[in-house]
């Protein structure tokens, strides 16, 4: 008897979305959590507040940071500036209107956003690319930093984190054993983010385990 070869299709966003909807529906069917929360996402298309020893799920979070993390980040931004000779500083001086209090993103006359458009007669990016030796066509003409500001900011952000209670940085779905996470914007299927290296076989295993775990005694359905 020859071996049976199973051929799975590639992982798609539709597949992951359907799994998330099915898990939400199963949670709703337990009667412990109302999981119908909108219209555009369809029935069971928004996720549910749920947590057990296998996975956790939460709808898209509409609120703000509640732990002070974002205040710390804003304070750092207010207390630090790009160097005076940094590409970013020079670009702002050339391209935008300075009202004396803070930089505003109102462009100076003749300084458009799209090169080659009717309103765009400026050569700010070309001039600065030549000055800093940046090859023509390099992306980021409006955002380059040639001082330590961006590096210092990145290091600072890495040094702080949101609290466990703060919901703003939490994934909408997380399977504990595998570490697989899914995020979406407003409703399942919109702006979805997940690890594309996860195989369909892994997704199926996770899906089966999550469905089988719903309704256990160690579940939590309040906000997590």
C-alpha cells in the first residue's frame, strides 16, 4: 500500500481570518461572552474577551495607553531634538514654515510633497542628498536622520514597556504554547498581522487545540 500524500494550500489571510471567526463563534456559543460587536466585520467578526490556559483573545482596543508609557515617550520627544546640522533639521528649515514655537507641517510656497507635481518646485531633497552623499533614489527623503536622535529614541523606547494591565500593545489573539499571535484593525481580516512563516499544519494544530479548550473550567471572559 502506497503512502498517502497530503497537500495543503498556502497559508492565506482568509484562512487565518476564518479560524479567528470560528474561535470567536465557539466562545459565543458557550454563552459566557457576547461576541457580536458590530456590523462591518460580520457576525463573530470582532473577537471576544477570553482567556484560558491555551490561548487568549480580545477585540480591537479603541482606547489609549493607561499605564504612562506613552507619556514617557512624549516627554522624551519634547526634551530631545535632532542636532542643528542633522539632515532632518536642515530639511525642516528648508521645507516647512517655522512659527517660532514648534515646527509645523505647513509647507513653504513652492514646496510640494510629490516630486514632479504641479505644486512641487523645490529641490530640498536633491540638495541635501548631495550635501550628505546620499545616493539618488534612496527612500526616506523627508525622514533621514544623520545624528544620534533616531538611535537614542529607539534605545529609549526599548527600555520602557507597557504594563501588563495596559491593553494598547496586546495582540488580539495569542496561542501560548507556540507563541503565535494575530493582530487586526477594528475587525478580523482588516489590517491583519501574523507570522507568515507559520505553516498551515501549525495553524491547523493551533486551531484544533483552541477550539477543544473553549468551555474549560480555567477560562476567563472579562476584559483581559
